C-alpha cells in the first residue's frame, strides 16, 4: 500500500446522506495518518445538501484540526451538456472555496448516452475554477475516456480515482482501470478520494491502490503522495489556502 498523505473527497452529515461530523472526519484522518483532508461537501443541487450560506461560512472553520490541515471545498453538480454547475456564486466570488470538484449525479443530470456525458464533462472542465472531476468510472455514465482525459490535460484539470465507487457504484472497477491507464498515457495527474460519508472510510484507499497497480501508475502522477503537489496546484490557480480570519482580527489589537 502506498503512503497516501491526503484525502481529496469527503462528506459530512451536512450533505443530508452522510453520517459523521467534520470533527469525526478529522478523527478518521488522524487514524489514517493523513496530513491533509479535503472536505468537499455536496452542492445544493443534491437533495438534502446544504445551501449557499453553508459554503460562504467556511471562514469560521479552523484550517488545521488535530494536526490535520483542511481544505474546504465543494463537489458541484454538472447540470447539462453545456457544463453548467451549481457552485454558489457568492462563495466563489468571495474566494471561500479552497478546492472545487464537479460530478455527474443522477439527481441532477439523468444518464442518456456516451456523447452527452462526454460533452457535459468536457464542458465542466472548461470552467477555470474546476480542479478535478469525480468518479468518472460510474457505469451509469459511459464516456469517451480518451477524449475526456485529453480535455483534462488541455484544461489542467485533475482526474479523481474514487475508492468508494468500487463498492457503491458496481461496475466501476474496469472503467477506473481504463481511466487510470489513459491518464498514464497522457500524463494527467490523478487525485484519490475516499468519497467518505462515514469517518472510518477517510484516508482508506485499498481498492484505488490496486487500481494504480493494475494501471501501472507512476507515483509522480498520484497527487495524494505529496500534499505540496495539491497546494501548489491550487495556489497557482489563485486560491488563498489556510487563511485564518482570527489572525487578521488580532491585528486590530496590536499596539
């Protein structure tokens, strides 16, 4: 098993179908010996998901808890073949989101055909603020893998290999292996996500690790093996990571 240092995709009970608090997720990260965790809560388009205010208020959350650094973001929903997303405008404009992913979910865009799914994903990648695309191995949404990976390279978008898909979205395994192989062929970085909705899954990637072996993925294409790979990528896109408004407030009381 590779030494994964971060989890790129987790959810709390705030999403409406998760079962752990943020503190419990961090405890799971500690148990998995992670240095960093991304909390990427579901965007408002998913039934039961939090509204825009939830994401705008991220600034109150400490960016390090129990020694684990936190990136606070969103898993947005691709809404149509034009790649429109449900990222709350205020949170985006106020730079409140550290990391932004996009996904195809049945609740938000019904499956149709490979052409439509491919167009939707590729269009979503062309939003400059989208950092990675989630669980592309989902068999409900067949895609043109080569075209999607080529677009990821063109737009500097990471591809997620999702551990939860293997036991949640049956039929994902073969697709994930093919996606990983194509990422290797085109030298596109991959980010690993547990897609944890319960804290004991945080930082646990047993299925992804086997997929990386099957696809013969070199370590340099796996973002999670070095936290700096992710933070450098996000900072280059203008994200102000680990900002602490309390420190700014402290300046008000200096002599």
